[in-house]
């Protein structure tokens, strides 16, 4: 059911099954980059919602 949908998930799954390594690593790279960008956007929205959060100040 899940892999019947067209898209990058199906492309990555089929490339893993058929051992198409360049396509498999490209989809892995894309999803990793997407996750990092979403984490940065999440951190920036934390600072917009709560101004008390400051990523510059560190007490070590």
C-alpha cells in the first residue's frame, strides 16, 4: 500500500531492491538534507515563538 504511491520513496525502495546505488544514495542524500532543513526551520520558529530561547548564550 505504501510503496504503491509514486514518488521518491518508491524510487528509493526500488533502487535498493535493484541495487542501483547512485539513485539510492541520491534519495538518501535528499531526505537527509530535507531533515536538516526542517530541523533548522524548527529551531528558528522556537526563537520566534519564545524570545527567551537564545542559541548564542552558552553556560559551560
